[in-house]
């Protein structure tokens, strides 16, 4: 039963990912990205990581995709070009990713993983994560909060220069 | 009970799809989206190892949470850079953004 659910989720996610990298329309691509992220959230639930699944849905499927859609609305792709989203050299990219997949599969198959018995227990509950995070990982938590603050300020500083725009567009025709 | 290799294989497939997206796209928003897919593939690896290898140890999930936070910051700054580039150059195709190349 678990294998059945895993296969369904994996097929949904991988098909959504392939549509994402091959679609001709940015909006369609971003929506299939959202579908792939929701499939990954289902995989997290299958791995007894409910908190990770919630965070995945909230941050990636919610926040990041909305941000990507806003970026899509504020820009426009090149018009009048066939397959304007794609680089002309698609075949070397395909060969590279297939070779990388072969290497990764070789590593996965030949390595003996020190797998323990799986523990589908209450210990994976969000409160256990909270305890571990605020007892053992307080310093990285604070550093991550500073990183997010710096990223916020940096995004505002980089993206928010409204008054310089006309001059710089005049300089560069 | 599914074996660990299934999760690793799934994550390898997703990672390679993301690599193809990064290499084959020329719209910078699409490249950022593909990078997000690669980050998610790595997070699946971390959570799977946390469930299978670590037993009751939650370090993999914590690491993955930090990776998600850093990824969110990365995509915010990346989109700000893309919007600024669009404002300056009127294009976001990476083969036309070459003024740092010589």
C-alpha cells in the first residue's frame, strides 16, 4: 500500500517536473512547479515528516510560487521567437543530465546504506522538532533569522530603485 | 516498507530534471524555478536519510528546514536581481545578459 502511494506520488511529481522544464509557457511551467512541490509534500508525509510537509506547502507551494508569478507578471519573455524560453543547445543539456543520472544511480546502487529499522513513531511529531531545534540548534536558528533579514533588506535595496530607472534606460538604448 | 533506494532514485530523477532545466532554459525565471526543484530533490534525500538511517534522530529534518529557509531567501534576492536586470536591459534572457563577460 505504501509502495502504491509512493509510486503514484513519484509519477505525479516527476511528470510535473518534466512538464515544468519543457513547457513553452512560463505560467504553465510555474503551475506544474507548484504541482511538483505538492507531490514532494506528499512524499514527506510518507516519510513521517508531517512538519516538513506543512512547511513545504506553506513556503514553497504558497510563498515562493506567488513570488515567481509576480516576477512573471513584471517581466516579459522575448517575443516572436520559436521556443523563446529555451536555449538552442538543448541536446548537450539533455546528455549532461542523463549522464549525471547514470552516475548518481551507480552511486546509489553500489553503496551499502547503513539502514536501521524504520520508526514510524510519535517522535517525528512537530513538538519533537521544536525541542530539537530550540535545544540543540538555537544558534543556527538565530543565524538563519539574520540571513532572512539580510535577504529581505537586500531584495528591497536591489529591486526597489525606482527613481534611477529613466536615466539608466536613456543611457542604454 | 519501501526501501531507501526508492526515495534516493526518485530524488536523483528530480535532481537531473532540475539540472536539465538549468542548462536548457534561457529565461532566468525558469532557471530559478529549476534550481528550486534541485533544492527540493536534495531535501527529499535529507528527510529520507533522517527517517531511515537516523532512527529517532531528527537532524536531517532540521537541516532540511534550514535549507528551505536559505532557499526562500535565495529566491527573493534572485527575483529582485532579475527584476532589476529587466528594468535595466529590457530582457531576462541569459544569453543577452552578458555585460560581465569579456
